[in-house]
C-alpha cells in the first residue's frame, strides 16, 4: 500500500483540454476518464487480448497518467509561454 499523499495543483501552467477548476489528483483523473470515454479510446487500439509465453493473458489499454515532468520540458514550456 502506498503512503504517498495525493497530488494537488498549486498553479496550472497549461490545462490542455482539462478544466482549470480541477485541483485534486482525483478530480483530474476523473475528468481524464470522461475525456478518454468521449474520445472513444477503445477504438484507437480495438479489442486487444493475447496470451503471453508466460501463460498469462494480457490486454492493452489507453490511459491517462500523472507523472513528474522532465525539467527540460518544463523549461521549454515556460520559455514558450513568455514569448
């Protein structure tokens, strides 16, 4: 079980298609789910199921992840936004 605290937004730099009212990781991911549903993400890959050489069955899905941004990417975006 993870003991990490959920991420909260201090300041939006860019929101993309997300609503800037989202401040919690939970609300952001819920909106991502709605956007993915609206985009018909199952149609991107189709129905995928395969058996691996380990005997287990696997699916491939499209999902949204929250991960720490690469510092070079952050610098690039901040420079672009100043211009």
